[in-house]
C-alpha cells in the first residue's frame, strides 16, 4: 500500500515537474523565512536586554510632571530642589546613592572643531547609580562640586569629534560661554533604547551647570540607586510617600511627579 502511494506520487511529480519544483521552492522559502524571523527575533531580544542592562539595575528615576497620558491643563508642577535630594538620601532606607540632574545644550569648540551636545550637570553619585566607566582621567571631587568648578567629563562621541588626536585629558575647550578643563573621558556605551546617542554628552558638576548655563537651582531629574537587598517596589513606594509629603499633595490628589 505504501509502495503504491509512493509510486503514484513519484509519477505525479514527473508529469508536473514545474509545478512540483515551484511547490518545493515555496516550502523551502517559507521554512527559511520562519527560521530567519526566529533568528532575528532572538537577536533583537538579546540586543534590547543588553541595552536595558546597560542602563543599570535597581534604578528609580523621578521627574516633576504628570507623565504621558495623564491629565494636564493646570500650572506646571514645581521642579525639585537640593533639599529634596538631601531628604531622599537621609530619610529613605535601601538607597545606595542619589544623583540630581540639571541639563542644558550648547556648542563645544576646540581649535577648528565644534560639536553641539547635551550638558548633564550632576554629582559624583551619578557614577554610583549609572554604570558609566572612565576610559581615562578621573571624576570630579567634592570640592569641585561644591565650588562649581568648570571641569568636565566627555562622552566618547564628543571626545571623538572635538579631539581628533585622541588626547583630551588636561585640555581646555569652550562650551557655550564657558571654558572647561577635561578631567575625564567615558567608555563608549552606544545607542540608547530609543536611538539616542548615550555618548553625546558632557558631564559637569551640577552647580556649574546651574550657575553658568541654566541660571537656576531647579532639578528636573533625580536618579535613585536602590540597594539590591531591598525591594525596588518598596523603595519606590517610600519615595512616593516622601515626595508627596514634601510637595504638600493631599489625600486623593494626583502625584505631580512621575
């Protein structure tokens, strides 16, 4: 019986060679497409997981505002201030480090090269929260932070475009209207999850950025590193309660931060 079926199938293939060839070709293409899609899917998943890991684990980020898709129309929520950062550091259990951020943009100029970039004003705690590593040089000191010194650490993109000879440490360049001394350079991290260049940044002491660029002590982002021994969800709940209290948000009222 099986032999008869095989014989009839073989005879049918011989009679319709072109149709049989196209059928086999379609099967091969279909299987290849499925294999390719699965492979690409796994590669994409791995890339996304790698990017998420690069952001650092157990990090909370809080900003003034109501986030996406929430109600608006009222006055803009007040920014954070240095006292909020101090309160988080001193009053919350499970917090490893707290890094305030104040950002601006400017054009950096060195000899004949110029580059428009983001300026990230923060503290040395930023490097405890985020998994940045130095490729050369050092971080800024507490005295440089408190005095608002014009020292900076360059992302790899800025370093490459400004200092073509690769010798940035110890050099002085201009960013906006400020002359800045390069004390460190960062190891390249690549593209962020939404396509932004993480390496296109100049990191400076937050007081320097506030005094020389933004003209305000406002803090628009606070990063909180959570101790692995603590639940991130519990620390987040405590952080929410603390900020609601400090911002005088009543029961039943929406948070004015996210």
